[in-house]
C-alpha cells in the first residue's frame, strides 16, 4: 500500500447505513452485544438475560424497522442505558447510567471465563452476613423474602444487608482492578 502524502487530505467515503429486513434481523444482529454489555455490568447470566429481553421489549414499540443500522444500534444502546439504570435503581437504590462504548469493553470471552474467579475473590473479602445474602440472592437466585427467612432476619434487614453488601463488593472489585 502506497504512503499517503501528509499534505493531501484523506479521501472520505460514504458508509452505507443499511437497513434491517425485519425485527428478527434486528434481534439476531444485536442480541449478542446487548447481552454482553448487560453481563459485563451485572455479572450474572440470569439478570443479563432478563435485562437483554427488557431492552428489546422496550425498543419494540418505538423503534422503526425502517431505521438505519447505526440508528437502531444507537437506539438500543440508549434503551440499554435506561433499562440498566432502572435495574440499578431497584437493586442499589441509585442510578448508574454510564455504559462505555462496546468496542472499549474487555474481550467478552475472557471476561466471562474470569467471572467466577472474580466473584469468588470479592465474596471471600466480604463479611459473612454480606457474603451470605449475595450468595442467596444472586448465586442461588432466591427472593429477598426467602433469603431473609434463610438468614433469620426481617425482609427489611435483608434489603439493607443486600444494599450494603453490593456497595462494599463494588468497592472491593474497584480496588482489585487498580
């Protein structure tokens, strides 16, 4: 390939926007990156699958099939941000709306293979009652009521424990990454 003269401006090309044939094509082309984005944020398969379904259900009504591929992806990214914010608001009691560009996300295969080890490391660093509530809620998939009963605490106490455990786990995870 010949080197370009630095004084000559680069040649710009029009990139075709393309269109999807139908909703099935939209789903097939975008479900994987939406799922990986959600999995990278929530760290467990069940929640990531539920949130991915919510993104597509939320986008179904307002999104036009006639929109260009970049428009569809931008809309799905914005919808994913909204769905994730609602999830964190319900789980943590606060909004977390930052979703980095998908290209900047770590290799998903590597992130998925390292997830169990990372979870184990974070759980080991937590106090016993925090670790137990997170194990019951997110690893065993129990309801807050069942988790409270198992731990012998009130539902309100279990909610507080879960909230504090998630906050501490996020702090521990943040310090592990640095």
